[in-house]
C-alpha cells in the first residue's frame, strides 16, 4: 500500500525550525507492512523556506508569529500535495500532529501560546474533503 507521509516524520529537515519530527515507530510500521511511503511537505511545496517563521491558524487564516498572512502558500502547497497523493495512488495519509498544514485532530489556536484546539490543518482537511483517510502516527 502507498502511504502519503509528512516528510518531517520520515526525517526530512523541512520543519519550520529547520529540523524534523523523525518517527521511528512509523518507519517500523511502514517496513513491517511492506508499505511504500510517499513523502510530502505541503509548506515547502507552497514555496515557504526552511527554516521559516512559525505559523498558526486563527479564524481560518494561516499567519506567522509576526502577523504575516501565509495562507495562500499553505493552500497552494496543500493542493500540490493532494495532486501527488492522487497521482501516486496513496490509500492512506499519516500526518504530523498539531501542524497548521497536517494536524489531524487538533492545531494550535493562533495565539502562539502553545494552546491547542480541536481542528485540522489545511492539508489534512483538504485530504479528508477528498476522501482520503488521515491519521496521526500514534493511531497506527
């Protein structure tokens, strides 16, 4: 099975801080099941640099900590990543928790205070709207 995966979970240094969110348990799950990972980072696909200023969703719009509107880049990257998912025939997506792109169950509230609220990131929501099953690594 082809599995769309947040690239940062596979160890790619595409996280806003320039690092990654390597998830050894996910790598083990992929290997044990013989699954093929299809890595994507919607934020870099949307043209955002690495590293970049942290961003959160507030009132449905993605803004950086310094107030810059980056919503267009997030949505453009989500559309491009959706095209990859379709082209590759991904059957499942495993995404980075709490991310303004990839959060599946909750995201940060837009105040940059660390407070979380129920909701989905831009890309996770787009995948779900288009019929993809989306999970976070701990749900595997």
